[in-house]
C-alpha cells in the first residue's frame, strides 16, 4: 500500500507536472521570503523543505482552482483509485493540524492533547526522536484505519515558550487566524534552528499575540 510520504510525493508531482507548476515556484518564494538561502545548512534543509511542502500541499490554495493541492489531486483522480488509495487520499483532505501537548509516550504510540481541537489523540507511528512529555509541538495528523499517524513534519517548540504559545492559541478566533498563526509558528521554529546561538525567545516574540 502507498504510504503517506509516497502519497504526498504523488500530489507534489501532480502539481509540478501541471499547468499550475508555476505556483510551486511562487509559493516557495513566498514561504522563504524572509530567509537567507545561504543560511539553510544541509542539517536544516530537509526540515525546511518539509515545512514548505506541508504548507503548500495542505494550506495554500491553488489560485486557479481555489482549493489546496491535496483536494485538487483527490478530485482529479478519485474515480480511478483503488479502495486503499481512496482511503488514503481522502484522509489527506481531512487532516488535523494544530498545537499539541505531549501527554504520554508509549513504546509504539504517543498521546497528544490538542490545544486547538481540545481533544486527546493517540498517534500510532514510529515515535520521533526527542519526544518528551513536556513542552509543545505543532504537527499534522492523518487518520488511517481508525488510527492517527503523523502526516509529515513535527515542530518541537522550546519549553521556555510554552506560555507564549498557549496564550496565542487561546486568542485565536477563527480558522483563518489559526492558519496564519500556525504558518508563523512554523517559520519561527525554522528561524530558531537557523540561528541556534540566539535565544529562541527573541524569535517567538514575533508571534502575532506577542507583538
């Protein structure tokens, strides 16, 4: 069966090979506009690319279609999907994206309390290295076969910034504000990795509710 990462590669390839391929370049320029490419080292490059692809595939609407790429892909090809493909690509149009508090780490899963959806999710997936039951993460979850999995990249936020992040989440009033906040949070997290010698508090002050 096609896995999540392979499925996302198919969606990305679909856009790249279509008449909307220019949007991929345009979106990349938008996402990395505030970053100096020379500072994105090999150690950070994969993380940076994963952040961009997550935003592009799930959050940025294609200008000509008015829907995000995962939805465009599903609409284009769903009639030809196998049942397994339909389950996977349909699930990718209904992901859970937000900020989570780590509740409990088990051998094969982790319990996450969502600050936005106010629910607890048990994620059955290889537990990323560095998971601790303190601090916050931002991540996207996809449900397959009744189980939640990590969809793509996971951002670990400094424990010292928990209070600021919680305060921002509590101030969010609608879905559009939530999308903008999560994008800003991802960029700040990337910036803190590009400048590890700088106190991350200086970057997290850029959160909308902290300005």
